[in-house]
């Protein structure tokens, strides 16, 4: 029938919104739900910690208070001395996060920019360590570490294993950061202005995923700081292994709580410092 | 008297304009042919707009020229030198993208001077040039803001300043206005044209918006399936389309059944001159612009049941003009009138139509009774 070629028509007006009263009521219910969920989860996490705190101050008879369990950590002489295992754990945290980031950041940006077709395979590889229990990893790693032991290298050598363990967490954090920016347009804009691939990666893309890099760093460091299974079974001493041996070598039952809390506090304070420093850096950038 | 911005443009126009020549360019994506033996020459200092529907190959052309993709075949020469094998970073072309492309972690000033920094221009000179460019786009007061602190239109202006700051040989604009609202789009469109004329840079502009292409370009290339259907000044593309595709893509077109004999086509009893005199005789579809159709109240006399009388079924207000749809019984036809004239023909009124005897293009490939 009719014969007219037409261009697009104006969109229809949006349907009228709901009355404000209903929205306010809904928001109130939602807020109440949030508070309930928050309280439940806070109780779930905090109650065991509070119980640990209480038991770490338990005296020799039930119901009394004492700081003996904490004193025992401070006065522990080793071998090795506690301070050296703190050092080792700190160095392991730093090394693990730096190596993980140095491996993942350029690789992931490169894959996103140039070889998108292998991204699925790369994701699978990075997430694989999640599916393998640490103890199974040890079975595979033990012969390698037995050879390394001949060279009398320090517990720092654990970072190879920790980098593998940290891969899934760091990958997820970095992938979220990469997804949040328009990598293709930014890189093409930079290239059209004369930037080479190295400049695109490190002066254009990486600074725009600073938050993701910081998250990956925190996760990798947290993993290395809290790791026990691999270090213990491969016979290396990090802070976690040291705290465990303090607890084992004392008849005071409260020490197990004080050492666990000390390990937790150590990691928590450290991550808080790193996170705070990262936020200051970001604010400075803006 | 020249404006300060024009004077500034003369200051920033660092080098002579060059000719861009693309010959036999081909690009495939798997089985899909995006460009097939594409040829285009953009004269020095000219602004050519590539216009076409999605998937016609216009963006591919721009990306091949920018070096963001490699051509399967063909050559690209800029100012006489072959750049086909050069990477994007060495092509010396400024590009403004459809998506906001400012670097979020840099201020406006740092964004504009980024290209100069890569060229190792000293910081004082870099700053001076960045400010000159920002003055050119009217944004020198925003130099220390971050991209998220300025509007979309301002971001695209900064992107334009950034592209021009490196004194490129060619400016490439990849639908830079499509993310903006209508008013800002029209303003920035005019501004881009002003700056392009002032700086005198050879420019390729890609758009799917016909109004934008017609308003801004020296020549418009209408693309279809990897090749240019017509490359001509905007007036010619609109009023003398060379193919039925161009006629239908650029502007609104009535498709009316007609019969060709000699140098005319007869449409509902009216003889209209043909654009293409070599059209063979027979039944065709005539493509008639709505503005070539005028309306008059039907007197109710003997002609009231003639082939060009009908009933107004709708009137669409477009501002200064209105589009009136008339039902002729066996087909509908659109007329574009001034709003004052359209008001005389409300929906339901009987009207008689006159078709202005402008040369018309006919299509022999599509039957007229198909609703488009």
C-alpha cells in the first residue's frame, strides 16, 4: 500500500512514576532490612572474635583475668625469634603482591588490548588454583622445594607458591578494574596521539585502574600474611607457623587465643595502613 | 573583524593542509566484507563526511586511515607519502572518538598536552600550546578540571583540542556528536566546522546522521555495503541523488508508482522530469521529496475524486515546518509544509495535491506498492 520512507520518530513519553509515599515506605522497609542483615552478619563475625579475646585473657582458674598469654608472645625467644618471622611474613606479603601484580597487570591489559581471544583460557588458568586445595598443591610442590632446600634459601622462597595461590583473587580484582574503564577507546586515543604500546599500558590504562590494583595488592598481601598450610608442611617458618609453635610449646591454653588474635590483628592493621595509603594516593590524583 | 578564536586558530594552524588518498581498500571480518575496493580522495583542507547506515563500512574506513586496523588490500597516501604500513602512533593524525575518550586520571590541560609530551616538547611550550588549543575551543577556564567534572559536550571539545594540539596532518572525527543532546550537538557541530575552516586541516567525518553530514561537510560520501554510492556536495546529494538508495537514505522520500516514457515519468497523471534520462520506459517507482508536494483545499468540484486528491490523516509538528500525511485511497503521501500552511489542513480535511516538477529519480528495482 502506502509508500513512504520515514526517519525515526520521537520516543514515547515515559510512564508516570509511582506516588512518592509508596517509594518512601519501600525505602524505609529496605533500610530496616539492611540494618537487620548488617547486625546479623556483624554478630556472626564479631562474637567468635570477642570470645577469643575474652579467652586470651583467661587466668589460671576459670573466670579470672590475666595477661599471661599475651606476655608469653612478647617474651618468646625462639628459635627463631618472633621478630624474624614477622619480618619474613612482611617480606613474603610484599614480594607476593609485587610479583603477582607485575605478572598480571601487563598481561591482562595486553590480553584485553591485543589478544582478546585467549582471555577465556587465561581466566581459566588464573582461577584454577581456587579449585586445588593448598595441601594438594604441597604434594606437587614438595619435590621442588626439597631441591631448593639444598641451597639453604630462606622462607622467602615460599613466594612462588603464594603467587599461584594469589592469582585467582588478584585476577578477579584486576578484571573488575579493567571492565570499569573503556580500555579500547582510551588506548586508541593514546595511540592516535603517538603513544606506543608500553606508554598505553603504563601511562594510560594502569593509572585508571589504581583502585583495582590496590585491591589486588591487598588481597595478595592478605593471603601471604595469613598462609599457614604450605609453610608448615614444607617446613618453613613464617609468622603463622611461629605462632602455632608458641602455642604448642606452652601448657597455657589461653596462648592459642592470644596468638590467633595477634595474627589477625597483625594482618588487619597492615592492610588498613596499605588501604589508607592507597586512598590518600587516589585523592591526591584527583 | 576576526574573532579572538579565529586569530588563535591561525596561530595554532601549524602546517599546510595535505591531500588524503585511499585506493582499493578492502577489509574483511571473517565472512563479512566491510570494505571492498574502496576509493576516496579528500582534497587538502577539505571536510568530507561519510554517511551511511550501520555496517556500511564508514567507521572501518576511518579506522584504516587512522591505522587502528590493518587493510587486507589497498593503499593509503597522505600528502603523497604511503602510510599504509605505519602504526597508528606514527600516522600523525588527530582523532576524536564517539565515546568519551579523555584520560580520566589527567586534568583537561594534561589531556591536551599528552601528545606533545610524547613528542618531548618542553613543559613551558607544552603548557602554552595546551592553553592556546583550549582557548580555541572556548575552554581555557576549565584547564585544571578533571574530565568527570565537565559536561559531555565540553569533553568532546577537549578531545578536539587534544587531537589538534599535536598539529596533525589529518583530523578524523568518528561520530563525535552522537553521545550529546540535540542542542549541544548542533552547537558543537557548527564549532567543529568553524575550527576546521580556521585551522584549514583536511578532515574526514563519519556520521550516520544525515543532517549533521549535510550541515558540516564540503562533500558528503553516502556509503552502502563497503563502497561509496555518491560523493558530492551536500546540495547535490540531497537534491540530485544518483541512486535510489541515496535518495531514500538522505531525507524523507515518497515512493510513488509511475510510468516512464521518454524524458518524463508520469505519476498519477502528472508528468515529472527525470534525473536520469537514460531510464528505460515502463513501470517504475518515482522518489518524490515531501517538500515537492503542496496542498490546497479540495473545492469538491469534478476533480475531487481525481488521482491527486485525498484526506489528511495526520499532521506532525516539527517546529517551523510540519509533515502532513494524506491518504489517497490506494497509498499515502507525505508533504512537508510551513507550519502555518499545514494548519489550514487539519486531519480529516479533503485536499488536492500538486507535485512540483523537480527532476525526480526513479527506482526500477523495488515495486511501488511495498510499504517502506
